[in-house]
């Protein structure tokens, strides 16, 4: 069974523990500049939103790569960069509609989320469960459940807490 | 590891930026941030220097845990001789700036001299340069932030800046980073302004490493669990912020009200953390939009608020309709209870202005409270205020003065002096509710006795963040003591002062200590840094720092006579509440405190004490 990173921005506090966990897992240091996940702060609206690769089934980055350096890990569903094969041409960074594949000056290669081989560090580090790692077929489960709890109740409006 | 062992020395007079190695021996004795930067300051600056002279220096310092995955590991401090006090100043801030400075590869920045023309410091990893700030001078913190981001076309730059308050000489100007986090107290922003240094902009991509990564990850994970499981750090602070205290402190009769005339505020519930959650009648939305964390913080006590668009302060002014940093307890108290104003939206607006123009809401609100008392007595009249009626409880007076003070205009220039200079000027020095020139925070020491000793002996003037005995006296952390008793408080204050000095030197936030003891902090430091960092060593380091700061103040001209409280707190009993009839019993506590500190009866550390601490 495949799992997906599931992001609930409403729970994010902007602490960047996910970025530190990601860079520690992948680079052995605390360095948000090398994180595969990024938290965006929409200050004027008071919203913080973590964002990373969603592991497209038909991945633009994978198809665009001229040297087949991006491959599918069938155990996790992640599209992984083979660093030994990547030539740093950056075509994948153009192909990705979401901007989640990025070039690193320091290495001359690209980096993207690889789900940490099936145990994503960001989800483990998130103190508010804004990032979880759940059944890929049921990312809507909790939201469905919250609404389901209302179906036989008295009429109500708004989003369940 | 932990430290980068790299200091950036910026000579503003010469216009040079020079890297130098960190003094590793001092790092072992003073840890980092508050302790280590103060060591640099006392070695390099004459304690008698005019705080606003080029000979004073201003240091921006991170701790060894800044920029790591330790919870709250994003703090930095600004250390200088304070403009407001003339004493040692160390103001601590969160947000993201401190971690970014560390990510760029620097432990601290020492700024010295004075630039001939306004400049800002731009740091990109190893490279640092002073750039002309012609287009920034005269701008607010918020405008400067936007202009710098636009100029460098880099949204990831983190910025620490002064606003117009720091330029126009408000004596309690703050250094504001990330738009609404502040090194707020003692006039550190005034010193920055005196040096013609408008801002420091940093982009860091080189990362932070620690000594023993595996042990560090274990230690930080265990410590994060302690924060999550604790009722204050796991529930109270995320939901209500520090504003969780407003109703609590009011009920125990220790909420200073109307310049400390009263100890309970009838409007407290209207300006409380609970009130910030209540939907407003006008638009059906609460004042609070969300909570927000600083870098690395798993508590997330920060408040993000939005002012009611129909409120008189912002009607037809959409520039103030966006969400921004909301009220924390100290600001809500100073802008509210100290002035008798219970209009939550007016306080939020005044707080926005404090962030926008860079001035300390505590000293500002307390100074407005003092001015209102002088107005009430007829000492300050409409002639001085330009017709503005400074009545206790007047939201309009408060918000107008916030505008005037932020811009250095009209009667705002008088308010910008701080309460000590203001009350002296009008012939009533006793009405300044301050110690060593710095205004009290939100705890009345008649109702919380230990705080009287805390304030009287604080090295940076009246302050709750030097020994927060409220934890013990009100909240029962680590154990409950009687807030109305002065017995045993000397030892309590000393213990809190020493531990706090260590925490302030680590890169961590003091608020963790609602849940953490040094026993939770030591393993994190020890895994990150060279040297054996135990609880005992941290306490000794804290005591060393405290005595070093004391020595600086004594050399600056302070004496035991300055370890006191305003007459009101020592002679006018609390009128209501549990502390009714009480004054602060400082005279009972102070001699014992000196003795416990190893100081003589004049409050001077003895030779034995100094040599024991290696000073």
C-alpha cells in the first residue's frame, strides 16, 4: 500500500521543524536552504503553508529528464533523483508545474522529495500534525470523517473543527 | 560545532566588514548570545561611555543552539549599553532572523563607530557589505523590509531593522525583525539609530551542524515531548499566547493599573487572551487570526491578529487591514491596564504601530500611563499636549500618542523620553514606575513579592525576563511559593537569575522553562557543543554572567541606591484583591540577596566571589 504526504495548512505554525528535519535527513545538517519541503508564510493573511512534491503519477519531471535520472521507487511511489546520473541540466525544474524540483548550486544536481524511502522525516518532525503520511487512497479520510460526524446531527453550517 | 567560531566585525566609521575568529576560550566560559556578547562588550567598551556615542558598540549575537532543530532554537540577542538606562542592555528576539544569521555562518556581529550617512548591512553567507540606506532612512520597519526585499530580488532574505522611532531618538526604540518580532527593551534600537545603521539583511544557505548529531536528535526529541506534554507549553501558550495570564494576574491582584495606582483592572477581561478569541459584534470575526511559531519553536505562542476594519483607528486605512503581530501579555497590559484603556482593537492598533515604527510597547504604554497621571494631577495640561486630553481610559489618547511617538512628532517627543525623563522634567520623579530608568512590566510587586526583588536587582532595569519568579509564586513552577511572602524570595530570585542567564546564552527561548529545567537543556547543549555542559556548569555560567553584568553597571556608576523601587510600591499599599494592604517588602529581601550573591553590603561582589567565578 502506498502512502502520501498529507498537508493541512491550517495546522501549520511556521516553525520550520519540517525543513530542518528534511535537510538533516538528506544533507546531515540543519539547513532550510537545502530542504525539499518549504513552508510559505502568507503574512498578511496569517496563513502558513508547507509545500513539497506530491509525487505525480505521471511525473512531468521524470518524462522530461533526458538522462533518465529520475526514476520511480515502486515501494513508495516516490519519484527519486539518481544523483550519480543527474547532469544538472535543470530541464526537470522547468517541466515541473509546481516548482518542487530545484537545482542546488553546491552540488550541481537537482533535489526533490523522495519520501525518505518511505519514512518521511518532515512528517515525524511536525509538532502539530500539519504534515502526516497516510494511505495514498484516503488523504481525504479525516475530512470526510469530520463531515460524516455531522450528517445525522441538526442542521449546521461551516467547517467542522 | 554549535558555534561557527566566526565573528563579523563591522566598523561603521571606516565602512569595513572584517571576519575574525570567535574567542573559543570565552565561549567555554560564557556560552554564547547574552553571556558571550556581553563579555565582548565589557572587554571593548568603557562602561562610562555615552550610550549614543560612536564609542558604544552594538552586538547581534546568536547562541550555540540557534539555527538547530532544538525546539525554540532560533533566538538572537542585541547587546549594548542601553540608551534608556545607561546600564548593560540585552534584548532577546525570536522570529527567523537569528537562525538566518547562523545559517550564513556567523555567531555574532559586532558593530562599532558611526556611519557618516545612513547605511544597512547586507550579508550573504561569507560576504558582508555596508550599502547606502538613503532610500530607507525615514521609512518604517515595514517599508524598509519591503524595499530591501525588492532591491535584492530575494524573498528569502531575513531582515532586522529600526523604524522611525530609532531614527528620531525615542529612548526605548526597538530592533524589529521579521516585521513583528522585537529585541524590544532598553533602547537597543536607539543605539542602532545613533550609529546610522538602518537594518541588517541576511541570507544564509550554509547550514548549522552539531557535535554529536545522533545524540542531539535524541535529546531534542525528548525535550520536545516534554513541551508537548506540559499544560502551559502544550496547551495554554499555543491557544492564548502569553495573554493566558491577563485574567490570572488580575485575579491575584498583581495587574498594575493606571500607573500602578491600582492593582486590578476592571477592564481586564476585555483585553485578555480569551477576549482575542471572541467574535467581534461588528464583523463576527475574532481579533486573533492564528498562532505562529518562531524558528524551530514547537510551542507557537505568537499572536497574529487583524484589526476590525470599522474601528476608528483604521477606517479607510486599508494598509492596516492585513494580519500582523498581535498582542502578547506585556503589550496588552502596558497599552491597556497601565493606561486604563480596555478597547482591544485600539490596543492592537497601537501594538501594530510599535512594530511598524520600532518602539517598545512596555515602556511606551507605561510612559503614557505616567503622563496620564500627570495630566490627571494638572501638571501636564492641554497646552503641553496640543489639546490632546490624556485621560486615563482614553483609547484616542493612546492611539494618537502611538502615532506621534512613532513619528517623533508633537507631544510624542515627550512620551519618547520614557517615564523617568518625562516625570523628572515635570517635577515628579516618584511617578515614574521604573528601575534604573526602565519601566516595569506587567506584574505588581505588591502582589508578587519576589518580583520586587527581581526588578530592583535586574541588571537591565525593571524587567520580568531576568528572574521570572511569577512561575513559582503564581503558577507553581517548579514549586509553589506564597506570592505575598517575602521570606525565601532572595534565594528564589538568585536561582532564577542564574538559570535565566544561561538559557539566554544558549539560543533557546526562556518560555521553554515553563516546562523545561536545566536538566532538559543541558543534554541538548552538551550534544551540540564542545565542552561538558552539565546543569551545574550552566548554573555557574549563569552566575558568572550575572556578576559580569553587575560589574559593568557598577563601573558605569550605578550603586546599591539604584537597587530599589519607586516609593509608591514601598509605601502605598495595594487597594484591592488578595494583596490588599501590602507594599513590597524589598528592604527585607535585599540584604539577604546581597549575602547569597557573595556581595558586600553595598552590593559589590567581593574579591572571593569574583575569583570563584573566574572574573
